[in-house]
């Protein structure tokens, strides 16, 4: 059936069924109005979303302002602590903070994680001496604040003093060590009041605040109306200072009630139009002219199609859809494959299609004939008459109606051989570049200059660091995450600065490989202008771990040699000073003996000479012991039971302990161990305990108290006595010097503390002394519990 006949039949069908046509007009028009109402409904919903976002932004801003105020309060409170860790004017400062901030209910100072200072104290007494670091509800939040070194808000949680509240804790560090927390307490009602949520209450929305419970790992809600929100319309924002999520939830207004009167009007209008169409179609004579006009247009369209078919710049063929034979083809198609019109009409498209592309072509043709698709496009290859392969892009459209039997189709063919060749050359070039990049002994990368993220990384990354290119590109912050924590801040700051200045740079830092090892890299970065407004970084990461390790070993060796030279120089000064006095005495006595003629006088001088000789021998023994310590570069280090060695020392000194009625108070647990040299530990304990006995107070029985505790990476042994004490202002600087004595005790030789200090220093420990005259002395020995390899030079 021709197109003209189809159109005429369609018009005739409408003219002969005016009621059906009117019904179609009604359905179409009412559908049109329905679509308009739908988009209007969507617009209202979108406006509701914008309104919810605006309200949520205001509430979030109020919360952030309140948290900043709390942060300022904790900093003010922290500044009241002096360098010795003692709060100054806590009541006055706290009172001023509370009076100037209506949204803070109380403030606290929490040294070592234990609440010691609270203002106002009234109503908060039960919180005093509460250890937050040992509380399951508070420990995790407190540790997070210490780790990030910034304020973190825990809660809402049941407060120790009662009621639901939020606690903001700022970690305080004094002289590089953790002191405790400066904290603010905000009751939950006060927090909600400060957000301004009450002012936004309406019939349209309500709010909800939630947080992941650190113990149950479930989301908890704290405001009223805790009904599930998953099926409701809501917006949310995250507040990272407390890991809170703030929701605003729609109460689901029924907008259909608003549109109902308008829908009724649209229905009536559509019904009226359908009635009018029915009336209008009863006048077929008036519409006949329209039919004739459309017929002329169809004829003109056929003429236009024929002109396009014959003179188009693309190949066009009319093909039988059943057997694939060519019914007709234009000149461009004949020119494209080299066959004449007569030759083409004796062929089918399978004969000139490349075998590798034929299956896909036939599969698409089957879908076209079955009605699954009405047209398709594909790239495939044709064989030219001379045997050459031609790449073409073909678009095929059916020429049958939906219920008709598939008969023929039209195909439009574009020659893309040139483009395909260019693509092949580009792919080959890209592959060569990729192979070249992958062969470079370093990780080649490309990334954004303003926004974080790697856009390209070579496969060498997998060999050097263990990460695949896909892992790098999947996360914009991947590079930052695998930088060594000790280098991360300065590397990011350095890179950001050069990105802002648009300057190339070159720096060395550490990265964490996938297997957990540390890899030193040298990052050489250049600037690449992708376009006038787009700038990118290009760089290469070179593995310098071996050379860096060599450099570290070299520096360690240099430090070792320098330290040994310092010790040697110090020892030479000691030898020079101490031996000079002895040799001078010996020389003087020999001269006097030679000059003396009195036998009795000579005997007396010989006795003196023997005494000086014995003193010289003792000095040589002392110097020999110092040499043995200072030249023992790698002393044996073992895990030693501290109590075992303390008891052994007490047993060695038992006679002195009994003789002097010494009271030993040993509170060291039996399972405490220290990493130390066995001989050194015996020497250290013997020196400290014997000194405590030797320098007892004449007016009271000596007491020696031993206890231990851990601090950072040290196991600390504290030995406290009630002896005569040491004047640290006068003798503190020379306390551990060789042959330095501070009492008239005849047993004092000035060698014990010097040796002890050298033994502890050798194993990377340290000694601290606290002493008051006539009250007593406390020696604190810091045993380094770092891994053994970190102690050796």
C-alpha cells in the first residue's frame, strides 16, 4: 500500500468515526493537562526540598557557631594552666566563661582523664574524680580527641551528674606531653535551644538528631517523633565535630488536594474539546481540502526523497529484507564499493560484508524483522571490487508498518576508512607511549592542580608500592592516605603551595606500601598546561629507599663516631686531671725520700707513697670501669623481671639493711619487666639502694620505697628515701660527674652515680632526681621499652 493510500485511509477512518475521534481528542488533551499537573507537582516537591535545605543550613550554622563558642571556651580554660600543669584562677576564669555564654552549662579541667575541677560545682558533685578514660561511654571519644589533638564532642549521653548532655573535650599538651582535657558540658535541652530548631517548627517539617552509638554501633535518635524516616522525604547534614547527623523531615503534605479543583476544570475542558471535535468531524466536506493538501505534500516528499537518494553525499541502498538482495542503490554507493548499478542488483549485502562482521549484522537484521527494533547502526567492513577492505558506518531503517510483513529496508552508508586508519595510528602511538612510560624505572603520574585526585598512574606503582592504578584513581584522596603519617602534613602543604604558585618542585618523603613497608620516594613534579584555563601536575615517583637507607646508616655511623669521640675526649680530660694529681704526689714523695737522710722519716714517706699508690690503683680501676661502659657499643639487652633483680640486690645488701634497720617498701608487681642489660641493671639497683642506705638521716630510721609505672614508651622505676637529701640548686649540675661528692661521708667516692648515668644513657634511658635537704631523695629511672633494634647504634 502506497503512502497516499495509507494517509487517505487514516483520514477516512477518523471521518467515519467522529465519536471515537472525539474520545481520542479528550484523552490526548486530558493527558496533556495531566503532564502539566505532574510537572507542577514535581516543582512543588522541589521547592519543598530547597526550603528544607535552607532551614537545615541555618540550623547547622547555629550549631557550628555554638561549637566554635565552646571551642573558644575550652581554649580559654586551657590557657589558665601554667607550664607546670597547675590551673590558675580556675573559678574566676570558669565563672567568666559561663557568664559570657548562655549555652554552656558547666566547664571542667580533666588532668590525666580524671575530672578534678568543675564549675559550677553545685549539681555536678557526682562527676568529681570520674575517670573518663576508663569509661566505655566516654573513652572512645576522649581517645579520638587526643589522637586528632582537637576538640571533639561526645554525646548526647547520660551525664555522671544526671541528665542527657553533650561534652566537648579539648586535649591539652604541656611540654609535648598529654596533660588532660579542657571540657565544656552542654545539657541536651540547652544544645537544642541554641540550634534554633524551636523557631522552625511547623506543620510541614520536624527535626531529628542522631549519632552512631560507639558500643552498639547502631544509629540512635534523640529528638521527639522517633518513627522510621527511611520512607519519608528528608534532608540531612553531618556535623563532624560530634559525628552527629541532623535531619529535617517532611510531614508529607498532600499536594493532590491542592490540585483537585484544577484537575476537575481540566477534565471538563478536555471533555468540552472532545465534544467539539466530534461535532467538527461531522463536516467531511470541509476537511476534504485538507486531505488534498496533504496528498500534494506527500508527493513533494517523495520527489524530495528521490532527489536525496540519487544525489546524496552518502551511499544509500534500498534492500530486500528477506534475502538481503539490493533493490536499488545510488551513485555514491556504487562509487564506494566499485560495482555498477547492474552488478549491484545481482548481489546481496552478505556477499560484500567482511566475515568477521557478518554475524552481528545478521543478528541486528533479525531483530529488525522481528520488530524488536525499528532501526540500527553499526560499524563494519565491506570488500571493494578490487579486494580492498573498506570501513563503513551503516544505518538501517525498516520500510514496513508495525503489523505488515517485513519486506524491505533502506540503508545509509558512510565511508569511515580514513577515520579508522587515524584511530589505528593513534592507538598504536598511545600503546608505544604507554609501553615507554611503563618501562621507566619510576611511577609516572598525572593529577589535578587545584582539586585532589590522580587522573593517571603507570603500572610501575604496583611493582614499587603494591597498589594498582585502579586503586589510585578510585579515591581522590588515595595519595594523601598512603603518605607516611610523619610526612603527610608538610608534603601536602608543600605541594599545595607550589600548586598555588604554579611552580614545579622536587621533594623526598616516605610512603606506606600495600604490604605495610615504608618506601622512600623522590617526587619530581612539573606543570602541564592542558588548556588555557586547565593546569595539571605531571610527575615521577622514584624509589630511593636503598639510597635513603644508606644515607641513614651513614648518619647513624657518623653520630656513633661523634659520640665516641666526645666520650674519648671527655675521658682523656678525666685521665689527665686525675692521674696528674697522683703522679705529682708520687714524684714529690720520691724527691723527699731521696733528699731525706733520716731512716724513720724515709719510712714515713714510704707509707705515704704506698697510700698514694693504692689511691692511684683505685683510680685506675674506676677509669677502667668507665672505659668498659663507654666502649660497649652493643650491650646485650634482655627482657628482665624487675622485681627479681630488686630482691637480688636487697639480698646482697642484707647485712647493711639489718645493721642500719632499713625499712624496704617494695610495691613493684611481680610481672613487671624492663628491656635492659642484666649486669647494668644489677649495678644501677645496687648503686641507688646502697646510696639510700649510705646517706641515711642520723635522726630517723631509713625507709626506702620502690614503685614502678609506665609513661609513654618508658617503664619508670622510682626509688625514694628519707635520707639527708641533696642540695640540687648547688650540686644539681655536677650530680652525675666523675669523682663528684656532696657529703663528708668517708665512703663517698664520686664514681657510682657517674657509672649509673653512663649505663642508663647507653641504653637510651634517662634519670630524673627530686630531692630536698633533710627530707629525702627520689631517683626516677626511665627504662626505654622500645624494640631492641631501636636501642642499638
